[in-house]
C-alpha cells in the first residue's frame, strides 16, 4: 500500500511538471481574406515556443479588436496549437448616393470622410448607422422633417463592399406661424421684421426664408435681443423658444417668449486709463458716441469701443484694449459707463510682406502704401493703404494680417494678402432700340501693363453713329511723388443720321497730352492740351441751324473745326470701392478753353458730384448731380457739335442716347430734332443692394433708381426736363463691370425717343 501511494504521488508530480512545461507548437490564423497574417502576429502577445499556459485569451482578443480590422475574433487551444479565427471588416470600395438633390453628392462624400467613411477605408456598420442619423439631421436643419436615409452594403470580391445611401428627401416643412409673447412696448410685426425666418409668403420661393433652421433661429433670437438692447432695454431676455411641427410634418410653428424688462438711459460717461504722450483724454472723449441722458444703446457702446481702439491704434498702439465697464442703477434705471483704455505697448512695423502679386511688381504695391516699414503702426494709415490698393483696380481683394515678431513683443510684420484681378479688359457698351438695333463700342485695355501700373488702352466704336479709334497710355507714377502723365491719339468718324439730333458727318483726328498732380490722398489736379483737326460735312437733310453755322464760318456746306484746347480739372475722390462703392464721395470740376485764332473759340465748364450713403453693411444709396455751361468768346457762334447732350445709360436711362432736349421741327430734316444745348442739368438717386441668396453675391448688385435732367439752348425750361425710374444690375464680370438697366420714362413727350433696355461695360462718372 505504501508503495502504491508513493507511485501515485510520483505520477502526479511528473504529470504536473510535464503540463507546466508545455510549449506552443504552432499558431494558426483562419478567416483572413485581404489582411496580411503579419498584422495578427504583430498584435498578439505570444509566439511559438512560449508557455501555452501563460496565454491570456481575453487580452489577445482585445488586442486584435483594437486593430479596427475585425468584427469577430475567437481564440482557441487545440493541444499545443493556438487557433485564431477572425472575420474581417469589409473595405469600402465605392460610396454612392441615390435621391440626393438638396445636397450635392460631392458635399456629402466630403462630410462622411470626416467620419472615416471613405473609399479605401475599413467600414464599420456602426459608423454607417451614425452617418444615417447625421445626414437626416442635415435635412432637418434645412427644413425637411420627413427625410429618410438608409444605407445598403453591396458585397464585392476580396471582402470589399460598395455602400449606397438611399435618400428620400420628402417635402419641405414650412414655417406656418411665428408667435411672440411678452412684447408690450413694440408690435409683434416690428419684431418679426427683424427676423430672417418668415412665414410662407409670396417671395418665399425665391428667398427660401420660410424653411426652419436651428442656426438661423439662434441668430434671429440675437437680433430680437439687439433690437431691444439698442432701444434701452438693458434687462431684456429670451424666456423660451419652442419649435413644434404638425403631425404631417409639413408645417412648423415657432413660439418665442420674451421679458422686455425696464427701459434705461445713459448716466455718467467717463474715459479712464493711462494715456501715453500724444494721446489727449479730451480727444478720446469725442470718440464716445454715448452721452448722458440718452436712451441706452448697446450699438453705441460697441461703436464707441471700436472708435476708441482705432484712435489709439493711430499712435502705434496696435493692440490697445478698451473695456466698457457698466454700473447699473436699477432704481433710477440708469447705467454709467467707464471706458477704460489700456494702450498696451507701442508697436513698430518691422517688415511689410506682400503675398499674391504674381503679375504686379512689388514697387507698384509699395508706392500705394501709407504705412511704412520701421515706423510706428497706425491703423488709419493701414486702412488708407488698403483703400488706395483697392482703388488701383489691380486686385480683387486686399487683406492685412499683423502677426507679432517672435521674441519682439513690440514689433509686428504687416502681411498684405492680395488677390489679383484680370486687369486686361475687353469693354463693350450698347443700347437696344427698335429703330437702330444694337449700337456699341469695343475696347481693349490693360490697366497694369506688364505689372508696372501703367495703363494702355485702345478702343474701337462699332456703332452706326460713332466710329472711334483711340490709343491712350498713362503712367500714374511718372515721378516718384505721384505725378502722372498720359498721351492719347484718336480718329473719330461721326454720322448722326441714325439719331434724332440732326444729320451731319464729321471726321476728327486728334492727339493729347495730360498731367495729374496729387494735392493730397484724395484730391488731384489734372491739366492738359488736345489738338483736334475736324471737318464737318453737312447733308441735304441737315437742320437749318447747322447750315447757318457753317455758312457763317466758311460760307459752304462743310466747315473746318480745328482747335487747340487747354483743359484743367479738380477731382476729389474718397469712395471706398471704384465699382461697388458704399461710402464716400466723388467730385469733379473741369474747364475747357480753346486758343484764339483758330476755327473754334469757346469755353466749357462743368461740375459733377456723387455721394454714397451706407444704409447697412450691404445696402447703399447714391445721390448724383451735374451742371454744365458753355459759350463762345469770339466772332463765331458756339459749335453745335460741342453741345451738352443727355440721355442713355450714363445720364438719363430710359431715353435714347443724346435725345433729351427741346424738340424743334426742321423742314430740311423733315422731323423733330434735338440739338442739345449749351446748358446742362443732370441729377439722380440710386439705391444698391445685394442679390438675395445668390452665390458669390459680392460680384453682383441690384439697384433701383430715378434719373432726371435736361439740356437747354437759352433759358432753363423745366417742361423740357425729363425723368425716368427703373431697376438695374451691376456685375463684376471677368471682362470688367457690366451694367444693365430697364427704365420707364416718367414724363415722355410726344416726340421723345425712348429706350427701355440699356447695357454697357465699364464705370462712368
């Protein structure tokens, strides 16, 4: 018995020792299709000849799942062999969308790529399910509450799949009602006018403003708050905003509850801080728009903070900090404000870096700069530099960055980021009428010739009235201090038989030289001289007054009109943009005088002005006016072909070019004619606004306008003045600014020549 027990113990000890020393003889991986087996071996924490009893199966499974390549993993032991069975996640081969109209498939593909759903990536069904919900949420934000999104996986070879998202966009849920509760001081209609979201109206098909969006509603709630805060209601708050939808998911209802609070006025307004030399505290006080006793307005506070920062920034303190610190008196319902100004450190501009001028030379950009390197930073000079660069018309956009210099907290670099525009322009101007068809001009100009800033232009008229060939060259920086010089040569052939201004023909060959001297940043004095050799040829149908003129000058049916004209003009231009102006003015006064002793002896003076009034960030109104007077000073009468003329796209739209003026019946001509006049009055008003919901709307502007004016031979007769109203569009096209208008005459005379649709390319003044 004793021997048996000893033998049993020995056997157990031998068996335990043999088990403890069992090694892994092999590792088999099953189920792989496209994944290399090396990925599995690199992920497991054991290898062949390791102790098989030390293998942690749970940890092994966890490590393999962590690779993100498998959707099922099983680890088993069979004797001394470890068997790893896996099921791979599929690889996305192609992603498709069916039924997507509101959102472009390209945009959806890009959005899903951010969720690791893209061609060539391992696909996880949990991610696809989440993508379904996210796409539905996007449709929800666009007002489509019953949109439905489902995905389908189509198996391919080598464990690849195509994924198709089938989208049923459903109908659009439209805003049926917007209710505001709690407004006692203002009508609900006034508050609803502040909102971007609207109930369905006759313009919703265009504006798309009746489609609920959570983001837009959030912005609208802030607009209501700003409305009250700008009218004194300091304690105003939004109590709640509830959005509900009808059972059929077609109608959305929005309920907004507000608490207006009490109305406040401004109390004491003070400015404090440590002001460096040169900054006067009394001057700072003038920058504050709020004043004691006035109704509280958050808008005035924000504008005051901006104006104070800008003023201090002009003295080199680029990073000045202005805090508007309120003290509220709820009993008197007043709020005191202390504008605390912390100028910070005075900042130098170390270097001006120019980016984006691939064609324009650096010197052309730098000569427009009023902020210089190695000088104090001035916000006013930086803004003026941006405006000057914009007015060159060489750049589509001009932006400025002021990064600090590493290791030098008192220095910044000025980075000019420029986006060049096409300065080579093909110009066309035309009008359309039933009698004349299309009359226009073609021209080719290069405002930035070889990047030097010089302007070279040619133009050719293709009209039935004017045939003009002209070449001009202008160097805006003939001298380093900005004196310009220009040359022009031209050939002009005029035949007025297609106009109602009396028949005559003329041929003119001329040349000119001009100079411009800058008086300051906005004013320019220009002067020059033109030499013209003109021959007037009358027709049998020419008006009697034209015949009388030539008989008096040369006693024949043709007359020479040679002249040397000296001219001068004064210009003041502060507009912020040469095409899409929103503020500033443009004034021009000019005088033309011919030299005595030649065929023409006359003088001509005119003045024109434009003023822009910004009504909002995107809406502006222009008021324009012009007057002119001309007369002869010698023995010969004033030349009829130098008369002022109005009508057409650049003066009084809706009337044919040059047709405005007194109508006189002429027996020779056999009809009523308009000869223009020696006196001129022109005026108008135009409001510009963006095109609603149009992509790249910064390239387009719509307008409504009223034009008026007249030309007169002797006394000013108001019944000969003409007025029109209409709508216009201005497009910054690749070929230059293109304008078009539809106008309706307001006081058309019996013999007036109207022209409803007119268009042209290029700016006018």
